[in-house]
C-alpha cells in the first residue's frame, strides 16, 4: 500500500511525539462526533477546525519526501508546519465575529494567515495524496492570477493576490467550500464507521462468507475475490486498500488453482476498484454528489448506482467463470473452506450494513444514519465478544477505531481542501462555463464526442488524483457540458464519477492494478490491461445510461427495471464470452465480435434492441452449443 498509495504512507510514530499524535487523532474523532450530535458551530468554524486537525496531523504522519516514508523521525520542519497549522485552524474560531463584521475587508494579519493556509494545504496534499493534484490546484491559482494573459476564451480580468486569498480562506467558496463541508460531516463519519467495522471483525467475516458462498464454484478463488471485494468496498474508500486487504489471501489462492499471476492480480484489482461503485456505501465522492446536485438524496444516488454496480460485478464474475472453464480449473475443496456452521452462526456481524441501508431508506439524514450505524457496530462488537470466545472487542478497540478513522480521514480532508481551491477559481473566473462551452464546441455539439472527451479527461485526472478530488474537478468542469446538451444532472455526475474511479485500473497509471501486481508478482502493465478488460462494463455502461437514463432508475417502473436487469445480465454474459473468447467452447474471432455487439444491444434498454440482440445471440449460442465438440480447434493453453 505504501508503495502505490500515497495515502497509506504513514509514519509509525513513537515516544512523546507519537503519543501526542495519537491524542490528536482521538481528539479529531471526538470533535467530529460531538459536532454531529450537538448543534454544530458556524460553517467557517467547523470547517477550519476540521482543516486545522488534518493539516497538523498530516505534517506529523507524512514525511516531506517519498523516499523517507520508512523513516519514522519527525523533523523540525514538520513540527514548525504543524504549529503553523494549529494557528490556521484556530483563526476563524478566535476571530469569527470580527471577520464576519468586516465582511471581506482584509487586514495584514488576515492576508498572512490566508496565504499561509493556501501554502499549507498545497504542501499537505502533496505529502498525503501526491504531486498531480498539487500541480493542478497550483495551476488553477496561477490561472486566477494571470487570467488577463490567457488566450482566447480562457481570458478573464485576473485576480490580485488579496482577492485570491479572500476567496480561498475567507469565503465558503474556496478551501472552506462544499468539498471540505462534506469531508467534515458525511465522509468523516462513514470513514469512522468503516474503522469500527474492521475492529469488530467484519472485514475478516466478509472473507469467510465469500469463501463459503463462492469457494466451491468453478474458479472459486476468483469469485471469492469478487464477492469479498464488493463487500470490502463498503468499509474502504480506497481501491489500493481493498486490493492489499482482500488480495493478500485471494491472489495466492487464484495462482494456486491455476490462474496466471497477471490475471489473478487483475481480478482483484477490478473487483476492489468496483467496491467504490457498490451501494449502499459508495466511494467518498458519492457524498459530494449529494451536495453538488440539488434536491437529490444520498439514497436516490445509491439506488441509481445499483444496476450499473450489479452489471459491473456480474461482468467480472462472468469473465472469471469463462476463463476458469477455458483453463479447466476447479473450485476449492471442502477442506479448504471455513466451517459452514461456525460461519453462519456469526451472520449477525452483517447487522451494521443492514442497519445503514434501513436508516438511509427511511429518509434519515446521512449524519444520523452514520451515527446510528457506528453505535450499532459497537453493540454488535460486544455481542460478538459474548458469542465468540476468540473475540476480544472492548474499550481499546473503540479507542483504536476512533484513531484509525481519523488517520484515514487525513488525506481525504486535505484533498477536499485542495479541490475546494479549484472550485473557488472556477466559480470566480467563470472558467466552468467557458470550458463547458469549449468542450461542446470541440465536440461540434455532438453528445457522443462530448462524452468521449469527458471520459478521457476523467481518466487522466483520476490517474493522479484521489476519487474525491477527481470528481470535484470533473463535475465542476466537464459535467456542465453534458448537462448543457440536455442530460439530467444525476446522469452527468454519475458519468464522470464512474470514469474517475476506473482510472485506478486504466493503464498506464493504474494504481490498483500495480498494487495487485505487487502482491501477485505479475507485470504491472499486463495486470492493468487485464483488469481493464475484466471491468469492460464500467467503460460501456456510463454511455448507455446517458442515452437510456432508465438504467439509473430515472422515469421508469418496476416492470421496466426487471426487464433491464434480466436483459442486461444476458448481455454481460455475451460480452464476457466475447472478451475471454470462450463460451460453450473456444470462440472464433468473428464469434467474439458478434457476441460483444449483441451483448451491447441487450445492455441498451429498449424493446427493439433487446429483441434483435436477444434473437441474434440465441443463434450464436446455438452455434456454440451444437458445435461445442469441434475437433478442428487447437488445444487450449493454460
């Protein structure tokens, strides 16, 4: 994780500084819980304290240079930056009344503190998230300052440094904007929820349950990886974290069974990346979507993501199945599986996940749903201790979960602060509208080309940015172009959300695939190409739901939904067979092409496409079935 995911590059602090850092993390979580339960302070105070905690702790936990990640020594510069971060975090709480009364008229100290906040955020995000997002945020600030010198439609009047500092730190449009708002409320609480789930043993239970459900099937370990990663995605917002957590046991099992190392790593990478697409708890960017789209609840977003998520994982499952059939691989033996009776006895460990679904379905606020889910997890943890003698869940685990949740939130907090700087520039300069119009002009007002250019932009940004920052940028710049062409807001935002996530498995910079290759011993680029092939649904489905919003449950009914699911799953079987080159037997090249085409027709909601695609696919299936013993084909190679 440390090698491929900057957010995992924590120092292991010891001694006095280590104790101070742990107390800081604990205080961070307690503050967030308190402000979620009690009446929260004004937005500027809440967000500044949240930012102050994050900056202070980032400089203690993350070294200035990547090569020093193994060095647990805190330098004098780290301490100085942490102290300055405390000052930035305390400025709004200490001078709130005065700052509000002055209404944007900055004094010398304001300019110093605001400028310091910008520098500290850029340095913190460089350490905790990586250089790409730092460069992008810096470029946007430079654009704000030098706008008068920009060419063509990018030109604007320009902003002086005082104006930039004012927008960035003394309004709720910049650093303290919507992204940080979501980080300081919804995201933090759900990261805390994930930390409590891990401490109660739910993560390990996911693995056992996945083994029990899928282990005996053809190519069992690959299907275990898919099932386990889909569940792990509900407690982790990181594709890389999912890979190393689930992959540490699924990848060796896949290799032992007969999958080659590049394919084994690809299965885990594709499945782990999809965890952020799986309702009810999707990637952190889904919480941002609630704020960016007016009048849409989180539950509506989760429901809209349901069918695409099912198709995503179904596609990976189908392709691993055909690959196993192609290679003649078996499932796991009974002896290799966990005890069925003992595993099912602990099914109550899934209650927190059932609870969060019910809470969100009831129309409860996201904050209250998260708080109740955390409480339910603690109760389940103590129940598990009574039922399972091996469980040691107790007060130390509660403290540990509070510390772990805050540590996970550090990178998210500084990333959303940096993303807020980008949003602030876009808003004040009108860049969003200019780029949207420019994108439409470049695409000659054609929807498909606009979608294609947006996809490329989302993937490129996603290669170097966390999902949250990537979504903020693309939803601010690219999504308006799709909306301007007459598409619903939810459709446009889901489109950029999807492609920002699949950047983790898209070569040449596919962090999840590279992490999987590190576990499997495979070649990173080959692993990335295989993972992109397995996740082909993620590259097709967003285009389909733009043209057919019914797939996102927009303007549809129950019967249509059932038909969409059935025909789409059949379509994914065809696409999977075409991608792998095996169905009832090895497929010829033209059969593979036809299978993919017919499958796509079935994915597109609509009576005519379903009827034509289904009829042609039935003919192709008949050819596969009746000629499955074709002796003229060469033996398959494992």
